[in-house]
C-alpha cells in the first residue's frame, strides 16, 4: 500500500495558483508516496496537463451520483475523469453540512465514482458535540457503513477520518484519539470486506495537519497519509507534510 498525501483546495485557487501545485511536484520528483491535489473543478484540466510526467495526481472535490442529465451546475464522475482527475473526495463534512449530503447520497456518489474509474476518498468524522457525548465511534461507524458501497477495494477506496471540530481550526485530536478511530475503522473494514481488502484501504487523517505536527500524526498506527486543507494551498507547507510522510515510510 502506498501512503497518500492529498490536498483539498476547497473553493480556493485560480489559474495563477497552479504554480503552487507545480512547485509541490517539482520538490518531490521521485516521491516515495502518492501525491494528490484536488483543486476546484475549474482547474482540474489545467493542473492535470501541467502535472503530466510528474508524480502529482489530480482529483475532484465532489461529483453527482448520476452519470448525466438535467442537474444544472453539477459535475459527473465521468466528467472529472475526462478532465484529468483520478480521485474524487466524497462526503466531506462541508458538503454534508452545506448541501445536506446524507450517507446514502455519498454511497450513491461513490458508486458513480467507481463506475467512472475514479478512486473515492470518502470522508467521515464526528462533531465536537458528538465527541463530547462519547459518540465518536458510533458516528464514524454509521457513516462508514452507510457511505461505502459493497465492492470496495484498496485501489478504489480511501477513507479520510476528519473530525469536524479539527477542520480549519488548528485543533488536533491527541495521538491516542486518532489511533482509536483509525483502529476502529480498520477493524470495521476488515469485518465487512475481509482482511485482504480492509488492510489495503488507506486511512487518511485530516484536520489541521501542518508541517509541525505531521511527523507525530504519521507515526500513529493505521494512519496511511493525510487529507490536507489549508496547508495544501502553499507549496512550502504541503511539501513539508509530504516530506514527513516520506520519512515515515523510511
Ligand atoms: C479538510 O477540509 O479536508 C481539511 C483537512 O482542512 P484543514 O487541513 O484546513 O483543517
């Protein structure tokens, strides 16, 4: 299994921002880990074209569950693939909150992503109220079961554990809290899909990852990389995180 450093640019970036992505690619020409940036959809083709011949891969941040049709403003998985994406983030907490996305919808989107040949990064994570109520494992377990379709494999599924309260806040769970959730997710995947599949699904941690805390996070068992928001926008910061992930694989 190759570890994965994934950047989520969210609704940030115009053509001028491509230089940051290219600087990341240039800094890791022989990357020992997989490198991915998910820019806004408007930049996918330009980034994928510019990244040709480098280790940098490009992904989308969402797709529609349908293959095509009357869905103004939406983008299908096949369109992402056609634009040059190989991954798509699905069920990010901002989509779940801003657009009311349910586990069932995320599951349908994941099926659409797989049908188009994309690898889905399915996000799960509890709110602070849910953690304080002792419901973290119940919540992420329900999200995992409901959002992941049958037929998962290590090649087409990545899970990102992103505590909602850690996204963009500078707050990070303790290493023990991250380990508890990642161990739980691994066991749940093993139980559903068999260990031969479960151990190959990469489990990313996401939420305020920075160069200064990356090494500690990547040393945690069952953490196979990171989904990085704010720190992926600047090449120097994302490169520092990638370097820490490369160090963790020796
Ligand atoms: C994210 O939104 O996927 C994320 C992890 O954001 P940040 O790194 O900025 O907390």
